C-alpha cells in the first residue's frame, strides 16, 4: 500500500513537471537542423520553388497550426515575391513554427528566439479579415513561423459637416525588387553563382567524405577529405571556395558555345580546413549553395563586398547605345530561359571596359532596321577578360541565350 502511494506521488510530480515544461516558452537557440524548405537559392528562385513544389506542404503546415485560413493569402504574397528581409531580435517571440523532421511536417508552439545574434528572415506581411499578420521564414532553414497578429483599427467616423470625398489611402508593401535602394549584389550572388574558368583544373580536389558509403552528395556540416596538406602550405582554419567545373560534355548542346571562352565554374559553397596531414587534410563544408560531390575543386576564398543600389530599369530609347555590345551566351544551370533574380553569362568582359556593379540593358532586334525591343536590366556580378557573370534585376520577358546586351545610353 505504501509503495502504491509513492507511485502515485511520483506520477503526480511527473505530470506536473511535464505540464510546466510544455507550458513554458521554448528557447530556440539555433536553426538549420530541421528544414521545411531548402533555401539555398536566390530569393526569387525560392519564391518560385515554394509555389511550384511546396504548396501542399504549406497547406498542411498552416492546417497543423490551426490557421488554414491564412494559407491562400500567404501564398499570394509568395507568388508576388512580396517579402522583406529583416532580422528577428534576440528575445522576439514566435507563436508557432512549422518544420520538417524525418520527412514529416511537424509543429512547435510558443517559441522565443534565443540565439547569440539576430536571426535573418524573409518576412511576409498580409491582411486577412480584420487582422494584420506577419509570417517569417528563417533564411537558414525555410521553416514557417507566425510572429505577429494585430487587429486593423478602423478609422473613426467624422461627425458634422460632410467634407469633400477623398480617395481612401492604402499602405502598399512593395516587393523588394521595387525598393529604391537594396542589395543589388548579395552574398548569394557573389559566392553561389558561376564564372568562366580558363586555366587548368585547380590543384586541390575533394577525394572523399565521411559517410560517403551512405550518400554521394554533401552539404553544411559534412566533413570532406582533400588531396593537399601541411606540405602544400595549408593551415588550420583556412577557408576555400568549392567549385564544380562544368565541361563541354556536361551541358546541353544549345549551351555548348560558351566553351569557346573556357569551362564553367559553378560556386558550391565554402570549406574550412580542420586537421592536416602531410599531403591530405579534412575540412568541413559551410554555407553550401548546392550539393557538393566528390571531385569538386577548392580554390582560396576571397571575400567580396556586397553592393547596395537601385535598379535603374530599362526605360531607355529603343536604339543602340554608343560603345560595345554583346549577347547572352549561357544561363543558370538547367534553365533554357530565366527571369529576374537569375544569373547568366555575357560575352562582354574586362577587355570591353565592363566593371562589377555596372548595369546593362537587354534587348532584341525583331528585324533589321526596326527599333529595338528593350525588355530588361542586368547588373554585373563578376568580370573575366572576355565574359562577365550578370544577374537579371528586372525584365518584362524571359531571357534566353542569344539575347543582346548593350551599355546603358547616356541621357
């Protein structure tokens, strides 16, 4: 009998402890361990991927959170790329977060960001019914979290003489690409795009990885083995850029003309040297943009500054500007046409006076002698001797190989 009383006592204590644990706000100290959506891509690609591949996942997640009614207005924001980039401050609350674990969509409620520094997120603000909502997506994991619900306060009716009817005022949150000043070149553009590689293959190569018997692609946090070491001048903590070198037999026939300039080097992420042997070392992958495979190359990492500015658009006269002109010779891997936010290669480079950060005009000639069809604006990400990597800032038509590029006309 006495033992039964003690058993009941311990059960009661366990229930009380469990209730308190689940009722307290949970401290979220890191993200990236569980990812709802892969975010290792340019923001415009991410929005497109969500709409094309993850609408059902989003629907299930919002239903699990008890907010099925927010599914449609949230996706409307995604379709329009109507988001801002901001940081959650340490201590900011989250009502719930949807994530994926072991292939299943799950939910955790009542969170607080408790990391060591602010958390970068994509933020989507929209109205539904009489409330204003804000859903955020941490850039490191793609989870979805509701952080704000505010009632929309109706304006008080005026009493007295009727005044001249005025047009209602609306606050419109514009997509990032229409902001006056924003990051024209982000870290993603600088370290995840591609360029022409004319030299021999780089000297350092990935020759193996932990758990390579289980899988053949690797990402953040995975340990890799490289074929250089202490005798080759490596130092612990040294940072390298991971490259995949695409050669003629690796791309579609219509893209093969780019190889008259050299091979295409795709930036995959970074690797930091951990332990060194005489001629071999281990390294850990960091900030991967795409899956890394055995056989990728490593070159010294060179930090570059992001570039703030304004999209100058393509409202220019439909005539050729003075100076050099060229054309698009290669598009972002696996695409036959691209749009805003995507990367391309053009056959204009340093020898033509092209500079990083310069904005160029996209156009087509429908037939000889006709005014140009001007349809887009580019910014230069990286400059080589004969070619440049560019990002499409804005366009009203898809960009294809063979489209023409010219300098912005002086006004």
